[in-house]
């Protein structure tokens, strides 16, 4: 009573009193078992829910990076352009891709493409320089061509071969022009620029030019010397004619044997040629020599005529020496030679008898000079030489015991023997040893 009416379909057990029976209470152990079962079921449900939540599956689609996609497209276009040889365009595209997405060019493609483009531009400048003949510029430009691709290096090698061929052609043409000029200095400079293979062919040509020019120079020098000699001879002959004409009056007086009047004529010659130093100098010389000559000749000639041959030798030799200095013409010279040749032998033999070895040698030499075939003079000169050898040997033997006497003999040998002769050399060495 006082509660909600039971559901008409519900069957509520009733007790003996007709009242609904109270449910039977489970024992405590059964209740604990049931609670544990419920707890286990609840835990299992939680684990199942967690597993469902944490189970891996398809991730949600990420957000698209538009810059990365744009950069990669540019970079791919750059690589395509590079494959087709358009490196400048490739470098620009790769650099643009790097600006859009920094770091996208991980392998440095842009830098390599830019270097390849620069190498292509430099190689183009080299080609142009070759075409225009500016080979030095082309050679310098080749150092700036630095490709990074094998194909670029191949192009560089081709242009390098073209440059070498053009240089060879140019050097060959210049060498031909130098040889034809002929310009030996230019040809030798061109050899320094040639490669060994070209040098082997060109060097003999330059050497041949050098030899030819030397021969021509020698021939010109010889011709010039001959021309100078001819000019000098002509000048000398012309001068002789002038001098002969100037001293004609002197020569006439001299030929007449009037040596005093000849000396006076020298003053008149000098007065007639005030501006000619050669003539004035000769006039002065003749004026000083003519009196001495006249005196010596007259004395020697007189003694020779008197048969005093030995006494005539010295004045005749004096006269002959003066005659040679004056350079006069005429038959008097022949007379002097004949008289002196005869008197010199006599004077030499007289000196030989006095053991005047120096005087004897001097006059024998004079006689042989004037008359080379004079047997008396030759024999006398041989006798003098033998005596000098004896004097040297004697001095050599006396060198240790009597050095003063040895020195006296050596002085005689050195006064007579001619310098340069073996005897003179030996005597000089011994004298040096005795009198250092």
C-alpha cells in the first residue's frame, strides 16, 4: 500500500502471507565473486576501448609545401637544360629554385652550372680571338676556360688544338718572311716560340741563313778592306807625287852632290807650302839630316876610294842610315850599298881579329843584308856564332868558381846574340841565376 502498482505482466513471488516475497540475499562470498567478475569485465572493456583508440591506421594527409614543389620543378627544368647544353639557363633556374626553397640544391648543381656557363663564354671569346688573329689573347684566354663536365673539356681540347695549329701557321709565315727579308734576329726570336716538332724543321733554315749572312758580311768586310787599301795606296801615290813635286829643287841639288844648297832649298819649300804640315815637317827633317849625310858620305866614300875599306865602313853605314831616313831618290843609294857591302866585310874581319865580337857581328850582318850571297860574310858570321857558344860554355864552367868572370862572358854573349835565339835564352837564364 502507498507504492506504485505492480506491472500487470509482472509476476512477483508472494509469500505465505500473500505479500510479495523479498528477494533472497546472497551469501557474502558469492557477492565478492560477482563483484570481481564485474570488475574484470569493466577492465576488459577499458582495455578494449584503449586498444581501439591507439590502434595504428592511415595517418591524416599532411599539408602540401607549395614552395618545395615549385623549387623542385625549377631544379628539374634546370637539369634538363643542362643536359641540352644550356648551362646559363640551367644556372639561372637552379639559383631561382634555391631562392624559392633554400637548401633544395643539395649537390651544388647551380654552382657547377654557373662555372660551366662561364667556361663556355670564355671559350667563345677564345674562338673569336683565334678568328681575328689575336693569338696572344687567345692563348691567355685558354687559362680562364675551366669546365667541370667531360663534354666541356672535350670542347676545350678541340679549341686548344685549333689554337696550336693557328700558332704554328702564324709562326711559319713569320719565319718565312724573316728568312726572305733577311732578318736573322727576328728569325731567332721566332724559334724561341716554336714547339719542338716545329723547331726541328725550322732551326736548320735559320742556321743556314746565319751562315749565309756571315759569309756575306765577311765578303763585304773584305771588299771594304780592299777598297780602303786601294784608296790608301792611291792617296799615298798621289801624296808621293805631290811631295816629289814640292821637293824637286831639293832632289836636284842632292843629286848634284851639293848637300849644303839642298839643305837651304828646304827653307824655300817650307815657305811655298805654309798650310801643308807634311811638307813642312819633311822640309825640317831633310834640313837637319842633309849636312850630316853629306859629311858621313864624303868621308866614307873618300876612304873607300883610298882602299881603307875597314875605316870606310862606319861612315858609310852612317850615311846609308841617314839616306834611308831622308827617303831620297837617285843612283846614290846603289853606290852606298855596293861600297858598304865591301867595306862592311873588311870592317867585320878587322873587328874579328881584335876579338870585337859585337862589332864583327854587326858588320857581318850589314854585309849579308846588302849582299845575302856573300860567302866571306857568311863564314865570318859563323865564326862569331861559334865563338859565342864557346863563351857561353866557358861561363857555364866558371859559374860556381869564378862568377864575376862568368858574368863578363855572359854579357858579351847577350850583347851579340839576337834576342829570342836559343843561345841568348840560355845565357840570360844563367846570368839570372848568377846575378838574381
